């Protein structure tokens, strides 16, 4: 007990001394309380005053956290500190919102004229449980995913990636300093998803891996009180066979297009360190269309959040067109005007965190597919179409022979 109390006493003494110094020698006057203040407003005034006047405030804050770590603390403001990794606790679900989201997906899947697929992506704390104290109480994402999928049986094709990720929990599936999947984690998701979409996943050896930075600090790191974490590496998987080319168009007000799945110029243009992940498709701007030079007319509409973004480059080599839509960035009118008739399949993909807390999935109710002719016949495997092409020039035939040889 004494060992655990000592770091706390040291922190209290250290911050107390710094606070006395700030009051005595700091700039401006210490905030005076008056009856018009709410208590939380007054405490915020005090916090601002101290943060501006305590000498070496950042260093003192980090030292205080490290002393608490010595005392056994492993969690700070909902972020667990593991072995050189930060793991976000998503907390308990909003029961009412979760119920509404499940009902929305159920109704939408029942009414959809497009073959519909549904995927919940588990978050880091569900997979990297080895990095979390055993005494920590976490929301059971595995159970929630299973229960939700059971309700959708017969209405939508569910994509369960939890077992594939959990079986590889020791690998670098998520960034250490960010909640998102790494390219490796996204590849394992793609392997499972591709099979549900009736396409054969490309083997890892078909991709060239490019390491574009070894100094990435993501969103979790920026929010964390504990900072003694080594930076992440951002790796990009590029499919190099069959001379695939891509265009990535962002449809947010004024269209702009990149000629790559990974516009690397954004790495240097990032305003904040966490923005470096915008190198994947140019970031989540709400409405993105990816076109390839694949000769078949295989198309996929993805409605989801940023958690699925790193998976899309793997799917891109199988489709002539993919459209990704994040409903949070679109008005109700924009959603109602979305043309679903171009797409043979529809994937709904959200992180568990989004699905149990946010109202965004409810906007699916605004997406109309009832005017779309039945796509069942048209939604054959993109791979079968790709390998079965038999028209066009000799160059086209040679391309097909190469693709069929896969």
C-alpha cells in the first residue's frame, strides 16, 4: 500500500508547489469566484490560469503521469497504456442508440433491392486484450457482434472478421498510437470480406509493401497523457500485377481527383501529425469514388465510417468502380439523392465504437434502393467476369490470359 501511495503524494506535493509558484509569480490575477460563476466554469478558469503560469507545465504533467505509472496506474482518461502501445477503451454502449441502429440496419436490409452485406469492425481493445489489465471491465464486443449478426440472418450477408483478427492478436493489426487498422490488419479483414463477396483474395506476395514514414503519431497519442510511446510505421500495400491503374475522386462540393490509391503528397501537406493517414485514398471526406482500368463492370457501394477506409485499396483491384460514402458528412437531401442503380452490391461497414454510440447508421433509412432493378443476376463474382472476358483487341486477350494465370 505504501508503495502505491508514494507516487501520489509526490505528485500532489509537486503540483502544489508549482501551483503556489503560479499564484505568487504568474502573470495576471488568480481567478476570483463570484456568485455568477457555475462551479465547472470557475474550475475551468483556474485550470487555464495554472496551465499558462506553471513553469514547465508539459514536463511536470508527463512526470506526474510517469510517477502514477510507477504506482501501478495503467489507464488515463479512457486510454490504456500497454507494452509500447496505447489502447482506447470505447466504454459502454448507448443502449437506446444501439437499438435504433440495429433496427435501422434490419429494416434497410429487408427492403434493399441490392444484395447487402454487413460488417462490424472490432476495435483495438477487443483484439489487443493482452495489452489491457486483467481487472479492466470492457464491453464484450465479440458477444455484441454475434448477437447482432444473428438478428440479420436471412436479411443480409454478415462478414465476421473478429476470429481472423483475434487469432493474430500478437501481430501489428492496429497502430500503436491511433485507433485505426494498419495495412496488415486491413489485409486480414480483406481476406475474410473478399470471400463473402465471392472473390478470391490476392495473396500477400502479390503486393509490394512501401514504408512511407517511421515517425507517425496518431490521434490516440495526441489525446493521451502518457507520451513515452515509440512512433508508428505507415506501410502501404500496392497491387502490382495486371497493370492496374486507379483514379480516386472526392465528391465533396468541388470534385478533385488523385491518380493513385495513396496520394503521397498529402504526407507532407498534413496540418496535424494524425492527418498523415490521409495518404490512404486522400482521407475520409464523406464521398469518394474509386475507378480502375478493370474491363468488367463490377461495382460496389460501401456505406460506413473511416474504419473501413484502409480495406478499400485491397478491394480496388477487383472492381471497376467502388464508391465509399460516410453518411455523417452528407446532408439528408444528399443521401436521398444518391444513385444506387450503378452498384451491384452494397456493403455496410462500421466500427463497433461508431455503431454503439453514434446516430450516423440511422441515416441509412434515407438511402433508397427500391427503384433499383433486382441486382441478383447482375451481382455475379467480379472475378468470374474478369477472367471470363472474351471480346476486344489482342491486347485485351493477352491481359486476360495474364489475369487468368493468377
